[in-house]
């Protein structure tokens, strides 16, 4: 690779040579441990645990880190399955984040078993860089990404304070150094009506299910007039007890997403008006509650992403800088990215026609391609740590970009 240039910065040949030797060491660290990492990934995959209940996964991950010289704090942020593992002291403090919760019914159909083992693999592999260059590497276990926003909870409790850099890699169907993630918030809805015999005295009832259905119709009409990047989706969780009873209760869960916080606030008001209108039309009483955790949009640090992309390319991955699919989702890593310079790249483990959160993706997360993706991601993250520790000016530039974006 020679002298690496980043936004006007150049390393001297001597620094570059030492950096490349350390990168070779960290690659070797991952290769040496590939069987162990693969076994841990498959154990987590075979034992899926929902958010805040990831007891087995957290134990396997922290035991591995302790065995490899990390100091481990369990139960950080008052979340029993969260942890912080650290190696080295001082600045810069570089964190690699692990996720390990599963989805209901379809297990690790988001590949969090691979995210977790990528994190511990990269953390352990980066030890030679810390030993020779200083600074500290942290592996932070962040439970309950799916639905609960574990990182949002941990952020509110100071877990990500005093970090200089935060990184993680997510499995997907393409290799990309940056991705798009929307701000989002959940909305729980209930309509209270009045039960009556649906045939004998329908006029005496107030149909709570009809209020919910009218709300869906109003939201469908609203979709014509919102930004193309916004999303509204939901399900009915209660629609009544029997067809011959006017439903006295209905309930639903909804998610509202937008590209930025300002538009999310605007869209939330419009969505809520859909339910208010349905309540007025049917006479049902509306009760609602917005979710306590709000996912922030992801702020990609491009300088950091370019370092990661360069390291992935050196491993033979044809990685792009940006998401080639222009797809949208949400992640609690967005909240971390608003606090500290961050990246959330994707590594391909399956073909483009395999959908995330599907049984096919769950199979891919336990496949040979999944393991290869995890190992490459761990190497690239550890190599990026080498870049950061070997040249403090790069860290300064990354922080400068972060402050300009915020």
C-alpha cells in the first residue's frame, strides 16, 4: 500500500513500514483464532436470545475476551447483558461495538452472531497495535438492538462518554463502508369502543376495530404526500374477540421513520392525526404512547469509512464507499454516531436476493460465507485501529470532520 494519503495527510515511509508490519500481525491474530471465532458465532446462532435476555451470548463473549487479556466489566449501564472489555490505557480510546440479540421466531436473521464475533475478533487482534503504539481498545457489548434500542439506553447512562472512535460492522448482501439509517420512533395505539351484539343491536356499539381500519386507510392516503425516504408501517395486535361482537377494543404497533429529526417530528404529528380523525369519525376513544427510545439518523464519518474501505480492499473485497442499494433501515448505532465519530459498514455474506430479517438470511448467518465475512470484517476493523493509533493526525482529522457535521 505504501504511503497512505487521507485528506491531505501523508505518512512517512518509516511510519508506513511499521504500520504495515503491525497490520500483518493483526491479520495473523485473526487467522490464528478463526476456528474459535467461528465456533462462538455458531453457538450464539444456535442459541438465539431476545433483547435483554442474551445471557449465554454475553457470557461466551466476555469469557473469550478475558481469556485474551481484556479487563471486563459486566452489567454496565444497569443492563445485565451489557459489558465493557478494555485493553490498554489512555488515548485514543477506540471502541468496537458488539450486538448479539436475536429476532422473535426467526433467530439470527439479522446476523448479530456475526456482529458479536467480528467485534471480539477485531478487539483481540488489535492488541499488538496497542502494545506497540499506545492508546486503548474497547469491546462494548450492546444488547437489545432490535426493538429496545440498547445503545440508546447505554448512551443515556454515559457508557459512550470519553470515546474517541466507535466502529461496528453489520452483515448484509453487499460490501459498503457507509450506509443510510433513518431516525425512527415507535407508536402504540389503542381504541376503546363499546361492545354490542353485531346483529341484534349494532347501533348500540362503538366499533374500535373500525377506528383502527380507518386509521390504516388514512395512513395509506398520507403516504402519497410524504418524502420518498420516509417510512410508516404497523400491525394490528388486537382486533376483537368474535365476529358477532362489535369490538370494544383494538390495538396496534407502528413505526415512523424519517431521514432527519426535524422531518420525523413533522411526520409524527401527521401520523397521529390519522388516528385522531378515525376516533372522531367512529366515536371510539383514542389512547396512544410514543416509544421512550428514539433512534437517531446515522452520521457516517467519511474519513473513518475511507480507512476501513481501504483495508477491506487490501483483503480482496470490492467494497464501495456508499450503500449501492439506497435501502433504508434504522439502528441505535445512529445515536452513538451523534456522540462520537462512527462507522457502521456492511459486509456481504449472501447474494443480493436474500432479504434481511428472513429465514434465508438466518441460514446465511451460520454459513461458510458468513464466517468468511466475519473474519474479513474483523481484520479490516483491527487494521483500521492500526491506522488510527499509528497517526494521531488522522484521529484529529476524523474528529474535525465530526464536529463540522454536528
